[in-house]
């Protein structure tokens, strides 16, 4: 038995030190403790922090019960059953509701997963405001010289922002041989990027791939001359008065390439502050951190992406009768089958809300109509309708 344990340990060390496939099988699927597995670079918190108001006078109007797996549950039992780590409802800078899983450490560090993509989007906007990047119309090869301009030169920063780059990439999270596993568990991102191929012409179709955000992170570093975590620290983390330090995971201590598409490790309350910045049109307590125009472009969904994605932010849709569409309102038409079996035409439009989303059900949800932010962090989704639930809560408060 002792020999078996030693053999297993040697095998584990060998797997971890070899290739991304070995690390995939050793660590298996991503989890809420991944910030402990990977090397990272620190992001310092400022001496003076901003705090949302939190008193017993504020209360959120929450569902009294939720049907979960055909059983009625209280809201907090629902959060527990779905393996939520934390849940925040904030309106007008006041916390209406704050819940953290009692079995977990309070204010624990939580990996962002793809919520980081929305932070990277804001940093691109800041780099443009500062003149470090000229325009989203620039080809990515202006900054990524390792990419062949004859093949990648037609791809604009805009195409990468909107997940319309046309680059070949396998986003399957369950495939150990896929690209996303290589980028998540691999130790040399720059080597992988040099080997990427083109699938289609840019701006032809919407395809969500994490590679796009990795390219954006690298563009920021090349354009600004700063590492991504330092640029975040200087332009957002410090200026937004984050309460806690954070970190951003890297591919390896040797190469120190930040995994821009994921892996910003922070506390729930600090994630919420990105929502505050966006709801205030890029203004933070009188200081314009990113332009209003950038926020407008980021939060304005468009038909080409089916009203679900723009500038590294997700959106929800609404369906209207064709006669309810306002003049010049962006929409596309679909056929809807009625209960009697007949078909009718309906218009799909953007709902006006938007959110950052990570693979285990990490969310920063923004509802501009009532200036509401909802943050949910978890160990897994365990529920298929989080954005719809957020909207229901926002509309009730």
C-alpha cells in the first residue's frame, strides 16, 4: 500500500510537469479553488477603499420560494442547493441583500473564469481613451507581430471583441485535447498562439472562443508597455477603491503570460464594482475611468450577434409582436409556433440588461433601468436560468 501511494505521487508529479493533457486529467474540470493551482501575479488594493452602503434599513424583495428540481425551496436553501458561494443585490450603491455560503470562508477569493473577459474589454476602452490603441478598426497584427499579417491582417480588434474573428479554436471544456484545455492548463501560451489557424473570414459569424480575449490581453500589453495585471491595478483596481488585493493567474512562472480570458481572482464585493462602473457610464464618483461611448458600445447589443453578445458582455433578449417594434429599433424576425399549432412572426430585440459570465455560474449582472447590480458566485451553475432570475429580482426591487 505504501509503495502504491509513492507510485501515485510520482505519477501525479510527472503528469503535472509534463503537458496540459496530464494536468487536465490530474486536476479534472475547473473548480472554485483553481486560483490555488496556478501561479499568479499580484494586484494590490489601494489604501482607501470604496464600500457599498450596508445597513439593516435596506432589504431586497426576493422570491419567497423557488422551484428547484421539482421541489419548492426558500431562496437561501436554493442558493445552498445550487452550490452558490455568494449572492449580492445592490441598488444605487446600497447592498439590499448579501449572502455568503455559511460553509465557506467569508470574503473568500473566487476565480472569475470568463468574467475576466469583461474586465479586459474595459481595459481596451481605457487604452483607446489614452491613445495607446488608435481604434478598434486596427488590425490585430499591428500589435501581435508573431501572427502572419497575410493571414491574420484582416482581423480587426473589433472582430476579436465581438467574437467574430474567424480564428479556428475548439472551445469544448470537456475535451482534454481541445484548445481551451491547452490554454487553461498549458504552460506556454505564446507558443500556442503562433500555431493558430484561420477558419473563416473575419466578421462573418459569431463564435464564442476564449482565444479572442487572450489576444486582447496581449494587445493591451503591447500597446501600453505594461503587464496586464499592472494596467488593471493602475487604471481600475486602485481608482475604483477595491477593498481587497487580487491576482491574475499565469501560464507558468517561466513565461508569465497572463491568462486574460479567465482567472482574475478576487472577492465577490470587488467584482460588483465593475457593475457600478458600467451602470454609471464609465464614471467612478466623478472620475471618468473609461469613456461613455465605450460603455455605450459595450452594452448595446446588435442583431449580427443575435442580441446576445457585444464587446465581451452578454445580453438577454426579448420577443415582441411584430407590430410592437418601434421605428428604427434593431431587431430580427423569427417564426413562433402558437399553442394551436399555427405559426406567427415575432421580433427579437435586446432587453437592455447585460452581464459578465464565468463557466461555473459566476455573474455580474447589470439592470440599468433601476441601477441594480446582482452578483452570483458559485462552485457550479446547477441552474439553467440565472439571468432570468436576476431580471425577476431586479424588476421587483
